[in-house]
């Protein structure tokens, strides 16, 4: 009984680790796709309040 519980715990831990690794890879690839603006150096999805660059005006 204790062996089965231990194996189940190992399998659950391995699955959680796998999900964490896959999630990290997806987040890293999603963040890598967005490039900063050449003019103002801000990200198009997160403009600064005082930024008047055209790349942010087009998104609104």
C-alpha cells in the first residue's frame, strides 16, 4: 500500500514538473516575440504614460 502511494506521488510530481517546464517555455516564447519600439524603446503592448510614439497610437 505504501509503495503504491509512493509511486503515485512520484508520478504526480513528475507531471507537475512537466507542466511547469512546458508553461515556462510557452511564456518565454510569447515574451520573446514582442520587440521594443525602435524610436521610444517601449513595448507596444505597455506604453509609458508620457509616450507619444505612433506605434502606441495605432494600438488604441
